[in-house]
């Protein structure tokens, strides 16, 4: 399974955000989504990157692979922001570190 970014990542506006209290957690089974063809799907709420599997895979295996690749659920100021790709998670961590 290849979870590399399939599309170019647009400019991310994280520098404009003030993330004082960011919490990053691994994906859980409840984050599992599927396409109309019953293939697993991940969507980044920041850059809108979408990742799908080449075939059908068990939900638990898909979530485990996504976590290993760096996909996370991000909470800011106690609010659930959503599922974020590894690139956006890294950018958010970098911005938060600069603001500390």
C-alpha cells in the first residue's frame, strides 16, 4: 500500500494560525472511511489531499498503515480539527514550535 501524497500540496496558511494548544493523536478505527467502491479513504482537512487503497483492505490494517505513515487527528484549543496528512502535521508542529 502506498500512502505517499498523490497530488501537489497547496500553500498552507498555518503561519496565520495561532495554535497555542495543539494536541495530535493517532487515528482510531472510528476515522475509517470508504469510497463508493469500498476502498479505504483518507482525506486531509488542511490541504484536501486524498489517499485511497489500490484494493480492499481491512479497516484496522488501513488505520495502522496510516498511523505508521504519519496521518493524525489534530485538536486545537480543545476542538477537533480533523484528520491531517503527515505534511500538514509536520507544518503545524513547526509553527507551534516557532510560537513557543
